[in-house]
């Protein structure tokens, strides 16, 4: 079991370490460009080719998408009264509690833990999460509805296109799938490297508050994910992927929104750094539990 867990964790640590070392050496890294490239090209291609090539049960796919929607909303329901009791501004901290790092940390773990089946299940969860991140994230941070922005994201359209191809059983040319596979191949390693760069550049701010928010995100995520998997009767890869995705630390995208709308970005950065550090430290226990 130890060897299996190490085989899952090591690639994630090493790829993120490349980004940390790169940033610490002071070498320029265009984080915004890489993020846009991966978000607009890499992940859409990866999502499309993975879903089209994967023989996945439609019921399971629908369950994962439904679970992503429900768990994200449950995170909000739990976090709102806690944040209010702590007198923390919802616009600043609610997105960090609702939106976990299901992409550049969650997807690699799903792939390494459960193979292509895990990646396909993780993508079905991630697609709905991304829709909520791009739609509700700016809406909460800015204080005004911006749901239309979610449908401008290429990864949403690539998901819908893949589902249409799967449902209608449309044959895809081999050269086109190879192209998507090639372009999608850089998404996960680049995002892990970018995660490392982002963490190396973020400054820790207000440690007690950051620690409290990190523990809330990780503890709530694990318990809600485990509870949802139990209620839905999920087993095997589906159960493991749901728990993994729910138990991920605060998404880096929350820091971008905090900067954009000036909602205490330093405090949000602290929550990201601490939750990611604790998340990495807890990975062996998490993987032992699900495997």
C-alpha cells in the first residue's frame, strides 16, 4: 500500500517542486499566459479526448456531475454561518471555501490513483466545478451576478461537444483525436508546475486566520465528500474520485478573483498556501483511506 500511495504522490510533488524551484531561482514565468493557455487549450482538449475515448457508464457520469453541483452548494451552506460567526467577509472568503483545487491538483491525483477511469470521472466532476467557479466565483467576489461568463469558457463547450459525440456515437478521425491528445498532454504537468510557481510567489498573511480557513476547507471537503459518496452508494473509483475532489485545498483561481475585485487578496493567498501545504501533508492518509 505504501508503494502505491508513493507512486501517486511523487509525480504531484515533483511537478509542483519544479515550479517552486523555478520561482525561487528568480527566473521569469508567465503565470497568466500559462494559465490561459492551459485553461483555453490544454484542458478543453484533454477533456474532449478523454471523454470521447473513455467507455464510461452514463449513470456514473451523471452521478459525478450531480455530486459536484450538490457538494459545492453544501460547502456554501456550511461555510456561510461559520464565516459570519467569525465576522469574516463573505465576498472575500466564501469562494475559497466553496471552490477547491479540483483541476491542477485533483485531476492528477484521480489519474494516478485510478488511471484513465479516474481521470474521466474526475473530469466530469471538474467540468461542473469549473462552470460554478467561472460563474459563481466572480459573482460572489464582485457582489453582482456574472453567470454568463461561465459559458464563455472553452472547457465548458469542449465538455458539451464530447458529450454530444458520445451520445450520438459520432466517429472521430484518428488524426483529430491525436491532435487533441497531444495538446491535452501538456495540461496537467503545466498546471502542477504553475501551482508550484504560484505557491512560491504567494505571501503568507495572518497565519491563525489562514490556518482556520485551511482546516475548514479540508475538513469540510473530506466529510462532505465521504458523506455524499455514502448517500449515493458510490463504490470503487467513483467513490475515491468524489472524496479526492471534495477534499482538495483552496483553488488558486480564488486568489485571481480576490485580486480582480480587491477582496482581501493577501488573506486569500494565505488560505491557499496553508491549505495546499496541509493538503499535501494529508495526501498519504487520504489515499490510504480511499485505496
